[in-house]
C-alpha cells in the first residue's frame, strides 16, 4: 500500500536581516541575487525541511545563503497567496532578524547586497518580496 502524501503547499522561511556593524551601527537590509530561477533580487530564505521548526529553518537558511548568524526579533507575517511563487504553491513565514558581520553569497545566492531603506530596488524584487518589504517598511523605523 502506498504511503499517503499530503497535497498541501510547500513551506518556506524568509528573513529580513537588519545588518549592524560591530559598533551596533545600522548598515542596511540584506538581499541576494538569486542563483536559480526565478532570477532577480530577493530576501534570503528557503524551504523548511521535514521535522524542522520554521524558526530553525530560518536560522539555517540565513547561514547557508548569506553566512550570517541571525537573531530572530519577530514574525513579520505569513505570506500564502498561491500565485506568490510561479514554480509551486508555497507559503512563507517571514521573520525580522538582526545580524552583525559581513554577509557573503553562498548556496543559492549569486551575490549579496546591503540596501538602506530608500535604496531598495523594489521593482527588481522577485516573488512577492516587494509586498513583504513594503509591509516591513510601514511598521519599522530604520
């Protein structure tokens, strides 16, 4: 008898990383240029593995993609529009995090960018990351 597999959306964790230097001076928000399709600028993130807590997946993905150890500050929200990812139906839990250090592109990231809020290229963001960043900017004083 075949094992039952649920037909539910995939689950991802994305991070809005507020980057600080060693003197706690705000440097900007970390973005990546994606190595894989869809190509473009995005928040770092990735899929939650089976048996993994979403928060643990977020911390792991931030380390894998931009080599930063993050501290989760709070959940911004859950983004679940079925059309948010053209590849598949995917819901994402988006967390606001802090990190200190110098990010480096790794894993699925081709390049890393650090943008101040007025420099973020909203029109180049893939998925629904423009909406996510706009929601973040409405509530955060950075």
